[in-house]
């Protein structure tokens, strides 16, 4: 049995099979590596590329809302059971819940949401959580299984967050969209493979700042033909720095006397190709985040020429929709009343303005769907089955309507049910014997109605003299 509260935590509190060690390589105890979490948090506040990339991910992902979906016909619906996700904590919203989970998974690779049992969800800091697992003897051999989570704030923070506690796995929604290849259950931050690039980006920004603060010019070397006293050297250095150093003193004329020789050493921003060097690192960071450069104002880095609409649609299809699916799978255990089969937690993107096409495209899509619905109904399908087919694309959902008329063609077979004029169609007596049809067989041009009444061609008008 898992013990919930206690001042200390040892392997007996988890299970007899768990062996909890102080290292981070034991399979029974998986925690976020503190050095990686610290580096990611520092980069989130200092890197000029990491912050806008993570901000764009949070803004798009938090726009979705949760719904329940029928697996059979893909129909979305909602009920009172979703209130725990719509109001996860006092004054909280679904968007805030998703934003917190995306931020935690982006910085630490893991997001933990605990169901406190009183209609309130609690977000746990991922660097304070330990995943507990044990080896289970199955009928075909042993395997490892998660049995709980241990939340332990630092001593100085326990007054605000409470004492350490261990809870069973059923009470915690653990979201790890990118699995850590070195762990069984722990996730990995997307910043992990580009931490060095992110640190280099921060260093380049710091270099530019220091460059402007100190001189706004390359380093200078002043040489004298005679030997100077140490005090004179220090005084000369201080006077040059005070008069010509810094941004406010840039572009001033430097005058030297007594045969001093001035030499420029080091590289300027232009000589070191500062912009291109920093842009190369930014491209690799954005590639890891899967955020299009056009969304963070860095389209010139890629030069692909893609527009906003094309970029965001591709981004949503390749990144956002898999993230939403994974997020629903993690949070489904917290929604009460969802059966094991037939119904699942899903996402609704109909209200996300960034994913809406232009009005013309929307009208075209609506027209195509209406035409498909008309064809299905004219072919004898029920209205509900036709709507389910159009929504899911599965033709096996079509159900024949027993009350639908099926007019027969003269040569056999079912006639396509086009709208008929008054006095014709199913249930109307056939034409009397000897009557002439409107379009007899053999007519080559339907433009004259089949009665050879097309107007003859007129001679061209003559030009006036």
C-alpha cells in the first residue's frame, strides 16, 4: 500500500519491490534531472528564441476546449462531467490548465495534475515529483509497472505546499508528450537536444549587450614608444574608458599625443558575422520546437516564402493535433463517468480563429458537404447515417432508409433521384401510350430541348462604308 503523508520517504512506503536510491539512474525512481530543469528555466527567461517559441506553443494549444466523443460516429458532445476540466481550480479555466501543462512539459518534459478529491485539480511542480514503479510477476514473466507518484517540496517550501505525500497512479494525470529514451515513464523536454544552442543564443545576446556597454567599438591597443609608469597606464586607461567608452560616447574622435600608436584588435559585430551566426542557432532551436519562423517574426531566417496561413495549418497538423490527442489521453482518467469503451475525451478546435480558413474556403467546404448529403439521401440513405458518413468518412456507416423511394429506369436498375417537376416521379401514373418524351433517344444536342428548335445562325453584319 502507498502511504500518503509523512516527513520522510523511503522504499517501504512505496512497495516491497521498489528500491529508491539517491541517484537518478534507478528504474524504480524517476525524477526530472535538476540540472536540465534549471537550464530550461533559465533559457525560458533569457533566450530571445526559446521564449517566443514556447509562448506560441502555449497560445495555440490553450485555445482548444475539451469535449466527449463517440468513437463510433465521431460525434462531439458535452455533459456535467467535464466541469472538472472547465474549472480545474477556483477562477481557473481550461486554457489555464492546458497552458500550465504545456509550460511544464516544455521546460521539464513532464506535467503532473493531481485530483485532490474535492472537485479541484492541483498542479504539481515537475521537479518535485518522483515516479514510483515496481516489478510485477505476470503470468508470462515479470514486467515493470507504475504504482504511484511522490510529491516532495523542499523543506523551505513545505509551509506553502504542504508535507510530502505519495498518491496512487489513478489520482495523477501524468503528461509526457516526448518520452525520455533513458527512462521508462519520464518525459523529455524538447529543449534537451538544443540546450547548448539555446545557451549560445543567450551568450550571443549577452555579448552584444556587453559590446555596447563597454565600447560600442572593437577593443583598442594603445602603444607608446617609451616606457610608462604603472600609475600612468592606469590613469590613461581610465581616461580613455571614461571619455570614449560606452554607447553614449560612440563615434567621438580619439586624440592621442606623445607618439602614441592606436591599433584595433578583436572583431566588430560585422566582422564576426554576428547576425548570421545567431540566426543559425535560432533556426536549430525553432526546428526543435516545431514552431514556424513566420510566427515569431523570423521568416527571413528560413527564406521559405511560405505565408502565414500555410505555415500555421502545417504546424497545427504536425504538432498541435498530436499534442491535443496525447493531452486528452492523459486527462481522461480525471473525468468521472467515462466508460472504458465507446466514449473518449477529445478536443474541439472549431472556435480557434488561427485554424479557420478564409470565408471562401469555408463556403466551398460547406457546399461540398451539402452536395454529398444530398447524394446520400437521394441514394436512399437515412439522414443520420449520411451525416455520420460525411463527418467520419466511413461509408460503412450508411444505412438504407426503408421508406426511401427507389424509382426504376426503363431498362432496369435504379434511376438517380434528381428533383422531378410536378406531375412526374414515383407514384405518378406513366405517360399515355403514344406520348413523346421530352428528350428522345438519339438527340445529339440537348440545347434545343430535343425538338430541333435551336435558332439558326445569322449572317454577320456588314461594315458601313
